[in-house]
């Protein structure tokens, strides 16, 4: 898609991503004040980008991640935070994707790390709970299901959160549920900048899907966040990207027709079709059978497969408590005598 405009059309969905300034909050009152700031951001972006249909805020942008008080700042879907966001979306007639870290667990377990999408009428239309909390720091209870919902102008939107996308299965499953745009909200810090920028492009390309990544920027009580929120075309090329500054935002339009045409007509690089039609150039229709033993094992014997993975890695959550063999130390070398000159 050509870029540089602030408009959109019936075929072009206007998407913005925000390098939101990482909040440092210690009370629910401060969280609510921050939510109102986010709502003001929605209004300002819609005023500046009249074509805006969907705005995306990063993981942790609502409650931050206080290393000591995170458990005191949890909320529920439908709580005050959500209500503030819903009113902003309704008032400005845009969809919004927001972070709840954390969402109270109904069974009293640790909270979830949750993404919500609110439509232009103020209704929550998607809830996604992070499947892969980041190790070893995040205390969140893991979610168990990917999520896709219809977004603006019929664009199908899937939600992922930060470390999730380091696992290729997450995006592939989301796309196989119908996602045309995969959103990744993240709170990624240095030194992982280059890896995470590349992942967005790779996941887009291998899944014939648009990617929209919103990352935090600035510093909290623990980390420095690198920003670089970006929007990626389904061919893996970057359509728009922020720098490292807090509260930067950028915008791009996503063509519904162009993506759907590629999925319908591409052959050599149609990774979605080719995955389930292996060898159709030799045998019409190709092969649908899954050729990967790992996935068969995971489905039929998850505990046994976990045991196998532990032989490749370690057998305990904490490396220092693992009984698996440590990597051998390099051989000792004779001391090198300095040259006499």
C-alpha cells in the first residue's frame, strides 16, 4: 500500500500504533488518571488522522508493571478502566485495542495479562489472555486460547501479547482462525530491539497477514523500553514505524482487497495454502497430512513430549535446580607467555 496519507476509504482500514510512555503508577486512582490520558490520546489521534479506524496501545500501558504493587492494581473487563476506553472509542467512532495487566482471575489465581478490543460503539468485541507469559519475570496466569474478532470495515483482527509472538504457533493459529491483521501489544525492553523488530516482519510474511505492533517507550522502575511500534505489510515490508521516543505514534492504511487477492491468487509464496497442499505441483491437491512428528506427539502425549523437551533443555523451571547435565566447560589451555621484545 502507498503510505503517507492520513485518510482511509471503504477498502483501506486506517490503523495507528502508539509508543506509549510507560506509566509508573502506585494506586488505582493513578491508574484511572492514566486511562483518561489514554482516552485523550484516542481523541487527539482521531482529530489528526481523520481516516483512523483502529488505534492500538501497548502491553502495560494501562497499569504499568510495578515490581511490588502489580497485584494491587488489577481490574476486571467492564471495570472503570474499560469504561473510560469504551467511552473514548464511542465518542470518536474508532476501534481500540487496550491492555489490562492484570485482569482479576475468577478462581483467585494470579491475574491474567489481557488484551481487549472495543468497537466504535463502545462494546468489547474481543478478549485475549496471554498464552505465554514472559519468563522469568511475569507472574500472570497463562491463557489457553487464541482470539479473533471482526474489526473495522470487516477486517478480521487477531490479538497477541509480547512474548507470544516469539512462538510461531501463536500467529499461525490466529491466522488459521481467520485473522487478516494480527496485533501484537508489547512491553519489550532493551537489549531485544533488533530481534523483536525482525519477528514482526517474519510473522507477517510467513502468514500472509498484516502485523501491527504497539510497544512502550521510556523507563519505569526496572526497564528501558525501545518503542519502534510498527505496521507491517503482508509481504513483510514495513509500512510505518516509530522511533524510540515516548508517545510517538504512526499510521498506515491496510487494503482489504490486496490481502484477500494475494491469499486467493498467489502460488509460490502462498504459505497458508501450501502448508496443507504439500507437493501439489506433482500430485493435484497435494498432501494434507501433518508431516511433523513433534505436533503429533504434543497432541497425543503432551506429558511425554514435555519430558522429551526437558532432555533437550532442562528438567526444572529454575536452571540452578535442574538435574540435567550442564554444558561442559571449555578445555583448559596452557598459559600463554608474553612475548619478549
